[in-house]
C-alpha cells in the first residue's frame, strides 16, 4: 500500500519494482503519468494531478490499463486525457473520473460487466457513453457536467440501479427504458433538457428528486412515494402544475416529504394542500405565480416558509404553525395585510421588505426570538402600530438596517 503527496516529476522512479503493490494513491502529483504497466497486482488506484501550470506539459492522450486485470477501484482527476483504454480491467467495480475536461470517449468500458459504481464529473468534452446494458450490476451512476452528451441507452437493463445523477447534461432530452429502474432512491436530472418525468410515480423507493433547471411542465402525483423526503423543481420555466391539471389539485405529495422547493418556477400558480400529518418543514415557492397559501395552514411541522416575490394578497391564519421560525414575504407587492396571523411563538425571522401594498402586520409581541423586522420599501405600514417583543428592533430606513438585512 502506498499513499503519497510527493510533488515530483520523477514519481515513476518511486514505483519501479513495485510489482506486488495493491493500493496506490497519488494526490496532487506533478509530472507525467506514472508507469503502472508492471503492477499487475494493483487493486486500488487513485491519480489526482496537481492544479499547476505544469499540467500543461502533460501530453494529451491515453492512459493504458492493459495489464490491470485485478483492478477493483479506479479514480482519476484533473488529467488531460482524451481516451481511456480499460479493456483488461475486467474486475473493475468502482470507477470515477473527475475534471478530465478533454476526455471524449472510453475504450473497453463496455467489457467491465462487474461495475457497481460509475462517477464522472466535469467531463465536458464527453461525446458518447456505452450502453448501460453492459453493466447489469450497476447501483450508482453519476454523470455530471457532460454538456455535449446527447443520449444514454440501456436503462431497461438496470433493475438494480439506486442512484442516478445526470446534473448538467444539457443535451439530454429523454432516458429510454428508465421506467424499469424501479429501485431508484435518488434521481438528480437538474440542468438537463428532460421534459417528461411521469415515470417517477412508479419509483416507490425514491427519497430525493431534483428536476431543477429542466423543461418539465408538471410534477405527477407523488402520493405513493412514501419514502420521498426532498423534491426540488427550481428554475423550471415551463412548470405549471403540481398534480393532474389546473382543475384538479389533489394530494400530490406524500406525508414523508420534508423539503419542497420550486423557486423561480414562474409559471407555477398553485400548491397542493399539505395535511397535518405532513413532515414538511421547508417550503420555498419564491418567484412563482402562487396566489394562495392556504395549502400550508395545517402543516404543523413547517419551520421555514419562503414565498417572496409571489402574487399573494394575504396570508391565511397560520396558528397551527407553532414551529414556524422563518417567514419571507419580501417583494410581494400585492400583499395588503398580515394582521390575522396569531400564535407565531417560534418566529425568529420575518421579512416584509418591498411589500408596497402592505398596511398591517400581526401582533408579534409573543415571538420572543424575533430580533428585528425591516419595513424597507413597505411605506404603508404605520410603525406606531407594530407590536414587537421587548428588545426587538424595527428597521425603517436603509441606514438603520443591520448586516442581516
């Protein structure tokens, strides 16, 4: 076993004769690729080239594993490769490539039928990827920042796939056969061009979903996903509904959901009703066209509610939200009153800046944790009628604003 941080152009000299070496980690190394052709016993290899100017001296080209028949785990980072030859690494189970921005293709990857984990990040030149049919044992597939990759085939064969991350795959528009991956627990398709996500309804083991920055128009009914804890659909300009249609907003989300964000999904105009049994504690619908917040009235576990720059005109009675710590309605120019709010004992942060139509605040005297309230650009509120807990500050002018604001 050898782990070294030696920064030397002669790193290969250290490895001369190391024929029985089983594990090699070279972090921040400087110079040419080490010669590993004589290390047939190698099982674990990690190569991370240093972020220095000398990186430019490395020759653009291949890294050959033709004699690495025992290799189980391989990590490569920051190497100027345009081709990897993995033909003989038939025992490879874990494979990761980070920040190899010139890598265009893999040679022999389809022969690695024992792969269980594939993690590729910032491989922005990658043009093609072998069919996933070749990897029946694959459990985790991560491919981030492959902006030029247009298609991935073979999902129908991955019945054991658990984690799927394709973040930043700008050219990916569909995933043929994905319906077969019913064992998925994590799905992150953020930054892709995916427009249809109806298939997630059959993924009963899902715990995390991220469709942010995609082209989806709706989120299907997720009420059957009883393990789902986080759902993110931020910056989805085409997203209009959370349910079946504009005319039927039903119980779309399971009680297990803890975090839901749809920030800046500007076509979204409504949210479903969250039941009192809901585990939801974090909700962000800022920058949407939502007009009605009544769906959260019974959400007794809610701690943070962000609805800034929405079209709400009023805030419903939230007396059931005894755990609410943060309420952000800043920039809600149509909001006129909030004086019907009661029982916000846990409230610590209330943001009403930029509410130009607001003329009444609730009695905040019982919100003992509240340290300050800013009325910047909310000119209609009479500061003499605002009731704050002892020691709390009312910010009326920009010169009075604390660093928090």
